[in-house]
């Protein structure tokens, strides 16, 4: 389990995020989370062979992690659980400092590989939600209404 202190440290120090499986479709979670992180000062690097060579959110898209010509701090996995282990191997190979598996992605082998190679590892959490929770962004796009009620307004 990742502690609040560990999550805070990761989000403060990992400022360049390679988002593996990022979609160019605005309504997809990978796009929305990336846009949020980008708007909060992070460098987001889209990784998706489907869009390689193009752009998403104004950033060049790479086909895989090995193609990125600069340092990446965090590898954010928006792929199926079974895809996380090969991505973890690439994260280790490029010298990333953190492997982050999004909500619903829980690959224990990828987690173990990352930790054995000195990477911080987070599983089954959303980077956007954790950032908002820890740094006060829950009001982004109207989530924080300052009203706690189960009743609908008329």
C-alpha cells in the first residue's frame, strides 16, 4: 500500500509523466487526467502507437517509451492489467522513477519489478484524483460544490 506521504512525494518530484495508452479522444479518462495534470504544471508525454508521430494536447506522441528522447520521471499506465509488466520493463530500461498503474490496473509482477529496480510503484489509483485530493484540486470542473447533500436541487 502506498502512503499519503509517498504519494505526495511522488507527485511533487515526478514532473514529467509518460502516459502509456493515452487517447486523443477528449472524453476518455486518459485524456482528461492528462489534461488536468498538464494544467497543473506537469509535462505530459503521450505514448500510444496508434497516434505515434501526431500530437495530443499539443505534445508529440511516441509509439513506446524507448522512443522518448528525454528523461521521464513517471510512467502512468492506462492499459490492461496484462500489459503492465512489459511497460514496467520499459520503465526500468528508460530510468523512470515511478510506475503508476491507474484505477483498475493491478499487476503485482509489474509492481514487484518496479520496486526491485528502485522505482516507486502505485497500483489501482488515478494520478488526477490523487493530485486533486492531496493538493486541493477537487474543485476542478465543478467537483467541489461545497454542498454535502443527497437531495437534488429543484
